[in-house]
């Protein structure tokens, strides 16, 4: 009888050892550092995410990718970093603040934002060099500024902006408030403005494709929830939402 009990006990231990351990259920609060051009789309996706994971609360810090990368390197409490370019997320990888391979989840394009009704008759990048036209651009260090510089170089256009703003949203706001005639931002920014500004398309031969990577930070306080967010961003549900806001497939 004792032998039978020993055998049963041994089998129980073996079975317990081979059975998969239940995955950690995502819970808690996560802070997502995201490029300002993701504001509207990520706000919409957060509602979908929280419906699927009711025990998780998502908060955002939207700014230029360059500013966000610097903040993360300085110890800011971010759980996820979504950048508008690969270079700034790579900075966080190089500093050890991100120790997983980033995943590209979307792409974007540039567009000229102009005042409603296009009173200055802007038709393309070359028009932004016209004397008297007030143009604002993103700062040189941030992705939308770098992408705009590439587009101007490709088009052979030299522009002297009235100012350079800290991120795409701040740049667009100058136009929507009537403080500038035009700016170069993302297609998604013009779309999200919902008629507050007009848009002039930039031809493919002059345009630039912006690549958006995402990754969980090394010091995430809610790593299971952070990983769930990154996985959800790649889901059909989130990807469909990104398309609705004008983003391109990854």
C-alpha cells in the first residue's frame, strides 16, 4: 500500500511539473511615452485596450520622440516608448533603458498643413520658399523636423521658417491659430485637425516615410501590462484604428 502511495505521489509531482504555469494577468497602471502624432489614435486604442484588460489603466505622455527619449534616459517613469522614428528609440536601447527588440507598428507620411481655404494658394513644397509666406517647421532634432528637411532636400527647396516648434502638434497649432500660413507635419496630424486646417499632399517622389517602433522599457513597473499593450498595438483591432487615423501599415 505504501508503494502505491509513493508512486501516486511521484506521478502527482511529475504532472504538476509539466503543466504550464498560468500566464500573469495584466493589471495595474502603465505610462506610455508616445510621439505627439499618435495622440488621437492612441487615445482611441486605449479605450479598446482597457475594455479587453479592465484591470489595466493606460496613461500617456505625448511629446516629440527626441524629448521622450531624453526623459527616459534621465529616469522618467515610462513603461512603453512609441517613437516616430527608429533613431530616438535606438537611443534608449543604446543607453540600456530598453533591453528588448523594438517592433515597428506603423508608418506615416508628410503633408503640408495650410490655413482653411488655402488663402495663400500653396500647391507644393516649392511654394513654401515664397517671400512673405510665414512657415513654421518642427525643430531640427525631432523626427518631423528631420523628415521635413529630407523632403526639402529631395525637392531642392530652401525654406527659412519663422520658427521651429518642439513637436508636430505644436507646429500644426501655429497654422490652426492663424499664426502661420503653412507647416510641414504628418498626414495624420492634418487628418486629426478635423477641418481646422487644410492639407496639400506632397508627391511620393518628394515625400518621406516615417517609421514608428515601440518597445517596453527595462524598468517598467507593470511589465505584464506593458507587454500586453505592445502586443495589442499589433493586433487587428488596433491596426484598423491606426488606419482610420491615416497611418500606414508597418
